[in-house]
C-alpha cells in the first residue's frame, strides 16, 4: 500500500488555496467540482497530495483539533523569515528534537497546524 492523499475540509476554498498554493507553493494538480462542492488536489505529480474539499451545503463544523500536516523545507531560517513577511503568525517557535531535524508550526486558515520541517 502507498499513501495517496489526506482530505482537508475547508471553510473557504480561495483562502485555503492562497495559503497552500500561493504562500506555501504547493502545485495544483487538479481542480474540479460544481456549484455546491469543489475539490482541489495539491502536491507534486508522483507524491502524496493534500485534497482540499469545500462543501457549501455541509452543516458539519470543520474540526482541526489534533490534526497537523508536515511539509519539508530546504532552509528553516529562510522559511521562518518568509512566513513572517507574509504576515503569518508562528504558532510554535522553532524546535530541534535531535541534531538532524528542526521545525516550527503555523496554522492554516482553518486552524490546521502546519509543521514546516528542515531535515539535515
């Protein structure tokens, strides 16, 4: 078995696309749907994806509690400066649990924790 994607229900598709595509730079693979539901797949061609799902008729509240997504970056210091320039608050400051990894957390527009990780 291979991991394919994770589905994130979002409150506002355009706001979520701005965060994941424009700010974090994840490419849009597919975008489809109709007047009541829209689905966007983000990520590199042969790698696992993030699926954003916007359902205008859903009455189920979006619950991001306990959910986090890890995205690898080349330079944690450059990424930290970049997200601050974009006006994104740092949710958890940089941390290094061992000499080979450093990370910090931000939140997406739906309250989902996004861990930006540098592997050394």
